[in-house]
C-alpha cells in the first residue's frame, strides 16, 4: 500500500530541521548516500538545489515535495 503523507504529518515530521539544509542534512532526510544526492543534482533530477558560491544548499520543503510526494 502506497499512501502519501498529509501536509500536517510532513510539517510535524520535519519541524526539527531548518528551512535550508546542507547536503548532509538533505541526504539524511531522504535516507540516501551523500554521493547519490550529488549525482541526482548533477543529473538534473532535483532542480531546487541552490548554489551560492561554493556551498550547495537545499530548501527543505522543495526537497520533500520533489522526492517524497
């Protein structure tokens, strides 16, 4: 059975995270390896990654919507 989470369930589950995530935090949320996350970004699977200078950051809500909903 494949059920999607409601907005309330997502909000409560992710409320402990900041709105902008580091790559390590994003990989933890998605439960994937960091190298897999970087590969997804380089392949264009996730367009919501933000790069300002050298560091790569992820918007928490966009990350969840794109990968989990």
